[in-house]
């Protein structure tokens, strides 16, 4: 079975690209996803309190607007329902192959095509392969001695069971990042005891979330310019935060004061406040938002543990100070393998290159999209396309433009394949490294998931304004590519 494109992943990238392809009259494509429903991370992550930290009217596709968001920051289920609605209303159902995990994608040079094999043994071929799996698809399990020996249940926040009874139980949460600050307040009143193991305190701002009333939703529905004005104002507001991250860190002083005011107001114990106060620059790690995390930590049944974990026994956790705390259940809020997003053996390019092995020193790509050695491969949300200051969907839509123009070039030129040159990719990444060197993400005094563990490179974030990335990806640039004009 041969297709023009195969897209791996049915999240925002896969669904959005599918809608764009249909609007361009391109119908010979399929979207493969191992999940039972669409949504990507918004289908898989089901922990209590899961929600977006970007405003709803900016965290949606510009060409598939939703005037009926119920809150300024949408909960998980509403985002997933929005994506399902995009599929239904956009006519994408016939292009979806859900419950279909890709086990290998290999470039066949003799055919100038990708050969994609799924878990059921079915083989498909395509001219262009689009991995749209994102950086938050592989949960990160911590390397803690004895974790496999624990007699109770261990779950990762990304793999939260549909039915999890925590009533009266002693629960240990390892990690205090973006997932933990959302689910900890939801379970704190339910559990008998909550031990939160914190390695590093977080900068936490108040979350300005509230319902969007029916009158305003009706206005957005019947007068689209009002919704567009809100979207534009949110974009400009978030875009204005970039200088505080990439050059002038002193500009974050106002937000630091807001974060400290929240901490001082909600945590009366000075000793606990000290444990929850970051000692690194704001923005070095992802800035979080919550109105109820600190109140959950000061509950009588909660304890913040800042001592490092030494090992896990059959019955609980032993910290570096030798204190042992028995627990019934361990919840891992340890994030994702964002800097190692592709498992070994999944994507094999020209000359039998394994993408995961090629990226052992950290992922790198040209414009976050194409990789030398992997012809006709265009990845969505590749290296250095995540954002620390704005909605990542703006970056995804920029990549749509680049890919669609590349398809136009392939059609009009009669080329069989395009592959980014080594020189162009290296030049792009040298410039990225130079721009990232003095940002708060590299110089803020913390260790974050933005940085690759082995190389120390920031392989995650785009260090410039979104509009610059949009301009750089507006047109496909064949001069940067090796163009194979015919099949061998």
C-alpha cells in the first residue's frame, strides 16, 4: 500500500497537518497512532487536574477556531474533545488508523520511499514521512535503586489509571514539576498521607483562570473579529515575555515579585517557605502556574521532603539522611524524555542510519524539521521548536507551511527526494547554539529538561520571537537541500 504521506501521531501536529492537506486537495495520506482516540498527549495524560497552561484561544489551531472554550485555560478533556471535533468536522476519519503503533520506518533508497511497518505486521510505503510524535510522548522513569522491588503500585503521571482509589492511602509523589502541581491539589484531600519528594523548588505564578461566560462565548461565535482580537492580544502579550528569557533577565523582576507574593501569602511557615523558594533565575526551568498547589502542601496530612532519595525498599522510600517513610503507592511526576524523543530502531534513514543513535549527543535538525541522512522526512515539533514564552501551536503551524511548500516543490520539480545538506544543518545549529548561549535557559543556574543530559546542549527551545520562525519557514528553500531528481 503506497501513500503520498504517512503521519505518525494524531495529536495537534498530526490532526492539524491532516486538515491542511485536505484543504490543499491532498487526500493520499494516513495518520497512524497507537492510541485508541485522537489527541496525542491530551488523550494519554489523564491525571486529575490535567490542563493547559497556555490560554485557550491561543492554544488552538488558527484555521480551526473554537469560540466555545469554557475557561481561559482549558482542561484536558475539553482539548481532546476539540481535536475530535476537528477530525469529525474536517472529514479526517477516513485517514485515521488508530490503535496502530509504528514499530519501524525505514528509507528504501532503491524505491525512494519510506517503508513503514506497524505492530500488526502491516507494511505501508510513502513518499514523505512525517513523525508528529512530539517531545512529550515518552515518559521518563527515574533511575532509583530498588524501584522495581517496591511491593506496592508504581505509576507514572502520564499513565494514570482510569480508576485509581487513593482513599486513606499513604501516597508518595516523586517530582514537583508541571504535572505534580496540577494533580497534587486534587489528591491531597483524598489520601491519608502525602509525601512530596522535591528535588528543586519551582517558580510558581498565580493562574489567572476563570470561566468564559455564555455572553462572551456568544460574542465570539457571532462576531469572529472579537475572538481574533483576543487571540492577537494574547499572542502579543506572551511574545513580549521573550526578552526576559533570552537577553534581559532583569525584566522578570515583576513576575518574581508576584511569585514570591503568592508563596508568602499561601505558606505561613517560614521554614517551609524557604524550602519552596527557588535559588535560580526565573525562566531557567519552565515557569508554572497554580492557585492551589501551596495550600495542598501546607495541609496537615502533607509533607514536603527535600532530602534526596537514596533508595526504595519493599515498603517505602529511604532518603539520603536515612529516614524511611512507608507508603502504599508511588506516583512518578518525573516528566518526559524530551531530549531523547525517538527510541532506537524506530526511524532508519539512508545508509542504515538510526535516528536515535545519530542523536546520541542530542537532537538536531534544520529548522527543527529536516535531518541530514533522512530524505523526505519532515518532523513536527522537532529539535529547538518548543517555546518557553508562547504557544507552541504557532510553531507547529509554521512547520505546516514549510512542509506544504516542500510538497509543492517535489511535485513541480519532479524530484524524487530532498535531503537537507550537512553544511546547512550544521550552520543552522551553530547559529542556534550561539543564540542560546546567554539565555536564562542556559545561564540561569539550574538543571532542566531543556538541556540534553549527555551534551548539555539546549536541544529543546527556540530562542527567538515566533514571527521570526514563521518568516524562516514561510517558503521551502531547495538550495539548502540535496535534490534527487529521479529514482535510481
